[in-house]
């Protein structure tokens, strides 16, 4: 029996390699808006964050998502991330 491969991704804040299920994807869509992608399949440039409130707060304070997605990330995205973590 063949062993199924687990997709691994890196958190942009902690730089940890984790299974895709333990991360949340934030996407800049082709039209320039920024969304939280719970499915992990939305079109656009994506960045992964570990599902942890302290990681979300660090991403907010360091503006790392602005650099990676090359656009200003609105506060509503961080509010949505905080709600998902609760």
C-alpha cells in the first residue's frame, strides 16, 4: 500500500514547515483584494500563517503580509483571522 504524501508549507512569520491543514492561507486575488482562503484553493498570490493568535498578532505588527502580498492588507482581514482562531 502506498503512503499518502502530506503537503507541507512554510509559515511566513515563524518560518516553520507545517502540514497544510495546520495553516491558514491569505490571498491577494487577481483583482487586488485580499481575502482569507479557508479552502486553500483560491486564485492569486498566497501566504500561509500558522493557526495561532500570537502569530496573527505578530504578522499584524510587523506588516509581513504587506511585504509578501505586495499590497496594503486591510485590518478586516486580521479581524477575520482572529475570529477563525477563537
